[in-house]
C-alpha cells in the first residue's frame, strides 16, 4: 500500500513537472473559469492563467480556480503573481482557497514565498481582512505542521485605477492596467494588457462597451472579453434584470469592440447569460450569431480550460481535452 502511494505521488510530481516545463518562447493563455456567480460546474468563476516565458500569472481568482489549475497540473505554489480586476465576489471568492491551499506542502501546492498580488485601490483592505479571518488557521498550521510563516504573507501592489499604467514588469513580461466601464457605482474596475516578445493579450475585465478597452486592444494578438445576453422577452418580464445588463457588454456591442480593435483572435469569457424557468439562457451559438451582426473576424466561444497559444505567427486555439 505504501509503495502504491509513493508511486502515485511520484507520478503526480512527474506530471506536474512536465506541465510546468516552460521556456522563453512560451506564451499561452488558458481560461480557467468562464462563468458568473452561478454555481455552474461547467463554468467556474472568472479566472485566466497567462504563462509567458517562465512566469505564471493569474488574472482574477473566481470559484474553483485551484481545481482548474491542478487539472492543468500547474501547482498553486508556482504562481508568480495574481492580478485582480475588481472586487465583485465572483472574481475574488476563490482567493482564500488559492492563498491557503497553495501554502500546503503537497505537490499540488508548495508555495515557499509570499503570495504576490496586484490590484486597484482596496486590495490591501481585502488581503488584511483575509489575514484576520484565517489568523487561527495560520497559527495552528505554523505550530503544528511547521509551514513557513513567510509564505502565508501577502506581498501587495496596489494602484489607482484612474492612473493605471505599467503595474508589473519582469523577465520581459509587461502588464499594463487601464480603467474600464463596469458601472457608475462600481469602482475600482480595470482591465489588463500583457505584452511579451512582441505579442500581446488584453483581458477586458467586467465592463460595458469601453473606449479604453478598444484603445489598449488595437491589433493585439488576443482580446478576451466578457459578454452578457438575455432574451428580450425575459428583460420585458423581469425589468429588475436590466441593471445587470447595463453593467456588461451585449454580443452586438462586443462585436463592435472587436471590429474597432481588430485583434488577431477575439474570445468570450464570463458568460452572463440571464434566464428563468420560462425563458432559457441564450446558447453560445445564439450568442455568436448575435456577435456576427457587428463582427466578421476570428472568434472563440470560450470554455473552461480552453487555451490559446500565442507563440507562433497565428493564435492557435486549443480546446480542452481531459486526456492530454
């Protein structure tokens, strides 16, 4: 039995090491979660992994990001930086899990250094609150399991959303933050652009149609954008849903963004597809059809664990295959 356990552990370690193998040519983006607050097992909370060179960068930490990372055999402790777009619960409710579970010693975790995190104003308050909430857990694990205290600490980089600019630069990777338009009362809220070896990807964050998203996305290799859709009959029957739509981008509006920015590849994430018992959600196919009213370029309907390889001349879309 012990021999079997050791063999399994060594196999997991080999798989993890293989998945982590990255070189200077690596530029890969994986949609870890493409969903919303809805507890949908097919679409986990918003989260995107960007692997550039030897760096692993995570953008937003929605529900289930730890599970998706380990499905990729990316140890939680191997993340170099986490970036948050804003502080709605569905974008941060997986942060505590990522922070605390990543501190554990098994192969799926193993963080030995402080948890590096970057975000707009309010991030320090958020991380201070987590430290307070998990104080007893930390004390027990340090005393009982001898976990390294320094790896339990947050290393916070906080910036003003109205200023934005370059918020991270390391090993040839540059991350630029910019404000977007999530709503009049929803501040701070930002998107990010990641540049590496002449290639670029933009993550819109939650937003209505935004000029700043277009400006930072012109000619990028990959533009990952949120989308919200609802059947007209549903909005007419439940007018209380309209404010939700007002905080997001319709397929037609997203198509206009794509047409103006002209990325090599556009992709949807964070599918806000409203519904009730009488009116089902719009399907991805219907969402794509609506987008095609205003956009005729390359478009990927994002799914959890769908990946994009930016290392070549063209953006290669890699659907998830659990056997790989």
